[in-house]
């Protein structure tokens, strides 16, 4: 749970609901009913359906970064990949990519997703790379490459559902990078 304010409680409920049932295709009123609130309360707290979904995606990303920061350097790449590809995150990952495309297209209520969508990850990844002994001069490029590969493979997973293939590709990437991903 991220907090006890009414907005935080609604956001927690939305994250849980979307993880189990999806939600991008539902109307704001249907989402509100599913969450046990009114569409007016969602508009008050999030501005729109897109604002709610963007807040969900940003919070899920923040939780994933916190999970990464909690891992030790030993085998962190594989452990983090295992967490990212857990079936319980599939609906949230699909939502992320749907919103990412909308945000790039300028859809109102979604453009906030782009704030820090790359940069917020680079620091935690670079910190992990430092613990692995990656030279400081190489960390930024390694971090960006690792993020790009992970996101690309996650997009592949939500598109194809081929877990074995994406796991094999990630394993190959980790081997090629000496585990510094």
C-alpha cells in the first residue's frame, strides 16, 4: 500500500484490480464501479480515465524500481527478470505499453508517463552495476542497454506470450554482457 489518503487508497485498489482483471478497455464508470467508488471521485483524484491508468503505470514502475534497489548484485539480473515476467504483472505491463504509445502520440492524460520513464531507471541500474564492479565510465551505457533489452523483451512477452523464447533471449543477453545488465 502506498499511503492512506483517499487518492492513495484508490490507486492501490486500481493497481490490484488492473493486475487481476485488466482495465484499459473499460469505461471510467465501469472502473469506478469495480473499485467501489464513483467516476466523479476518480476524475477528482486523477483527472480522467487516462490519468488514473497513467498513475497506475507510474506507481507499478516505482514499485519495480524499489524491488530492483532491494536486490544484491549477485544474480540481480536474473532475479529481477524473473520478477518482471511474473504472470501477476502481465496486465500492468500490457497497460504500460498501451499508455507509452498513447503518451508518445500526445493523448491527454497520458503524457505524464513519459516523465522519467527512462531516466528514473538509470540511477538504480547504475547503482547495481557499480556493485557488480562495472567501471563508472561504462555504467550509463550498460544501464540504458539493459533497460532497452528488458523493455523490448517485455513487449515481446505481452505480444506473443512466448515465455520460453523471451527467457532464452534474456539469458543470452545476460551471458553476453557478463551478467552486467
